[in-house]
């Protein structure tokens, strides 16, 4: 059990540390980061219950509906809701890159609980595959969500647009990811380029968020000079 817990927690914690330490403009309060991670971990259980009810009642009877609605929309909305109310409205969310820290934190909390439960049910031999696919994909969904929340927080004119994109883009990417998994024997040939694209997009958002934070802090310095 100790091995499963270690293998389940390590990938999410390592990725969270990476994005946390990439903050070049003052690290976020560790207590708030832990809180977002913790709540992200807890929402797995109500989501699992809702998904169980949807499956039992046969609400969605196609792979596409299941991938985009039962899985992607449900999970990304809950994660977005947590990031928005725990971090986005908090005064410590004070520069655009912070969105990436908190978005990644909630998503990786979710992915970590999901990973532990999967490894308990299926065995430690799946640990590497889980780290490379579900855990890292959730990290990228959270990074992209956080990037657009950071844009929304510090935009003076089009907050609604960025808030919409902060949910819609992760929902779309997550839905595509899950739909690829339904492709049975051919899924790996599509998943590999998709994951490369997802990491490219996520790291590009990290770079852009750093630029936005630098600009934001420069504007603050100008106002106070």
C-alpha cells in the first residue's frame, strides 16, 4: 500500500512543485496552494458519485457524450469553480502567473486522488502510464485554465471573454483526450501527438503568463513612481 500511495502521489506533487517554483515574481502562500490542492483532491468523490448516477441511469449513451459531458464538462467545471472561489477572488492572486499555480494545484489534487484510487484498484504496474497520461494531462488542463483566469483577473475590458475561455478551452481539450481513449486499438497513435501538442500549448501558456506578470508588475512600478 505504501508503494501505491507513493506512486500515486509523486507525479502530481512533482508537477505542482515545478509550476510553483516557476513563479518568478514571488511564490504564492504555501497554505493557499495546499488548500487548493486538497479541495481538488476531495472533489473526486462527488464527481464519481454523479458519474455513477449518470452511468446507471444511462443518461449519455454515446462515447462522445460520455467523454465531453459526463467526464470533461463535469470535472473541469468543478475544478474551475474551486479555482475561482478559493484562489481567483483571493487577494494573494495578485499577478497573472498566479492563475497557473492555482489552476495546476486544483487539477493535480484531483489527478492525485484519481491516480491513487486507480492504482489501488488495478495495480502498481500502471503507475508510469498513469503519470505520463492522466496526471500530466490534468496538469496541462489546469495550467491552461489558470492562464485564462490570470488574463481575466487583470484585464480591464474583456473579463467575461477570458473567464469563458478559462473553462471552455480545458473542457474542449479534456473532452478530446477522453474521446481518444475510446478509440480502442488505435488510440495510442492519436494520443501521442495530442499529448505533445498539449504540453507544447501548456508550456507556451506558462511563458506567456510570465510575460504578462512582468508587464503587470512594471505597470504597478510606473504607477507608484
